[in-house]
C-alpha cells in the first residue's frame, strides 16, 4: 500500500451516522498516521459542526431527504440531487480518494454514487436492523457492506455483507471498573439505585413528558435519576434539578461514568445507543421513537428484546410504565438475566473489524 492515502468519508444528519464515521476515521489514523481525510456532509446539518470539532475537514452538499407528504422541499429535491451529484464529482476529482466510505445519511448517497461511477473502492456501514433508503440503493454498487444485525440479506447482496457491529466509544469497554468514579462524579447516594434516562442528543419529547409525570413515583421508589433531557428541552426541565433525587442534564460528556453509575437504563433505540447498551450490559427499558423512517428504532429494540435481553415499552403503552418499572426494580433475578443476555450481543471490536475491511479494499 502506498504511504500516503486519501480517504473520503460521508455520513450525517444525526449523531448515529456521524459518530461511527469519526470512529472509523480515528482508527484509520491510528494505523496509517499519514492518511489525508475529507468528510462530505449535508449543508446545515450537525456534521458540519461535529466533524471539524473532531479535527477533520468537511465539505457540504446541498441535499436533504424526501418528505413523506407533499412539500415545497420535495419540489426542490431533483435540483438538490443534481447539484449534489455535480459537486460530489468535483470533490472526488480534486481530492482523488483511494477509497470512499459511507455511514448513511443524505450526503452519502450522491458521494458514494459518484465514487462508484469513477471506479473508486467503496464501503458502506449500515447501523440499523432495517436499512435506510440511501444504503439500500447504494448496496447494488458498493464493494463491501458492514452491518450490525443478522438477516440483512433481505436488503443487501449477501456476498458483500460482513457483520462487524457498530463503532462505539472506546471508553465504554472498561466501565465495569468505573462504578465508584461514576457515583463520585455525579455526586450520587451510594445506598440508592440509580436510573439513567437517555433521549438522544436533541432529546425526546415523549420520554421527557413521561419522566416529568413520574417524578413523584421515582421518589416513592427511593431511586435517584440522571436525566439527559436533550438540547431542545433543557430550559423546560432544568428546574427539576432542585429535587434531591433528580439531576437534569442537557448533554452528558462523561457517558462512560453515567453508564458505570447506573443500575437501570431507560433509552430510545437508535442504532448507536443500542450498540453501546449491549457493551454496557445493564438492564434496559427501550422506548423507541415511532417517528423515524421505517420505524427502525422499534425494529432495533425488538432484535434485542427477542433474545430476552431488554424490555420494550411502546409510546402507545406508556401508561403502564410505573408497573413495568417497579416490577423490574424489585426483581434482582430479572435484572441479572437481562444484563447477562444483552452483554452476549455486544460486538466490542466493531471499529477495528470495519477498518480491517477498509484495509483489505485498499490492498486490492
């Protein structure tokens, strides 16, 4: 392999597409320090901020998804697509990548399409148990598809699929040693059980409403709550930090310590969260968002629940939350079995396995 390689990475729209892309880039950089990286994202999406924060250059395309209902945005989609294909082609011509990697999201479609047309080796990483439209379309053209779940032959050519798992933060691999540090960091009472609430970086309205309406219930159960309510909702809920058993966070920078300190976790079921929670190995109640494309959060959660490794509570059934929660809290045996079962589903070496596939393509 030549000394200095050029790697083009495209993915974004949500943290679930961006963080895997950054984790892959960091692992490649460890192996090949002389690598040149260029990310391609969608203008005005969060990757345009997060990727430079991680130390990588990014170019933006004028692209967005198709709305399900008829909107003005949909009428502009053909123009956005043509513009993005044209600009992706110009970026590729100038950067001359040795490989193009896509992790999902709108911008990865035009970028990877143009890379395949120019004969550049390509790899996509699909985080979900039910793929999005971009990766389904790309799967016919790319060389390799790294997946996190079984049974994706229904959507992708089986000869291209490699099950690697989803890249996760490396600091999660050692959380079992950090329990005391976590309790100290969050100033928790060591004699009480701790519940961690996760609604994603922006927050989840229905999950936040559920927690707010059950603050008295949590107090009666004598549990303490670390509540990550998200950026959009922090101003609304921060007042509850005044309660002695509740702490409200907009964002948690030390997720490793939050996971380490917790006894039960209540979470959305985005692909990255599910992969992290398998490694963390704590009892989980999943409340999937029904508002995402193809209801993939419910499918992600179900793939874990079907293996007796978590509890699924649909938004339509949130009235039963106190019963579901109290039953789990009182049943130590159930907590133990959920913990053991979810740990068995973990794929901790996902990032290195994906980069092994990148290396194989580069060597060819």
